C-alpha cells in the first residue's frame, strides 16, 4: 500500500487553525456556561489538531504564512490562554471540593465510629 505524499499548503494550515478555533470556541462556551460535559472528546480533538500542526511545522510552508494568518494565530493564542484559564479554574474548584469531602470524611471517622478498638484491632 502506498500513501500519497504531498507538501502541506497554506490551505492545510488554515484548515488546522479553523478546526482549533472551532474546538476552542465550543469548549470555552461549555466551560463558561458551567454546564456539565464530557471532556474526553475535546481532549482527543485538540490532540489531533496539535499533531496536525506539529506535522505542518516540520515543513518550510509555515514560514510563508501571511500577515493575516499571523494575526489569526495571535487570536488563537488568546483563545488557548482563555481555555487554559477556564480549565485551571475548574481544576481548582474540583480540588477544593475534594478537600472539603476529605475533611468531612476524616471528621466523620474521628468521632469514633470506625475506631480500631471497636473493630477488634
């Protein structure tokens, strides 16, 4: 089996950037709405796009990006930073909840209900 090889074009870069913008816009909207959603599909899509962009980076084609694409990539960087901040806030909130639940569980066990002496240890 032989695979077609072709040099990436600016259209490839534009397509990858458009996909990244779409996934970031979707995920950021979900995060901002504070609606429960499945993270997995977003992680998979972002990883696939990252692989595409890494492959494009290995070519000389990316060096000929237009001023418009350069500006578009700056916008993508802002979207990625916003996504990072939103995900970070969610992780911090989950850590706080975990700490609260852990403290409640420890307080419950500290009342002697599950002491070693009662269990015959």
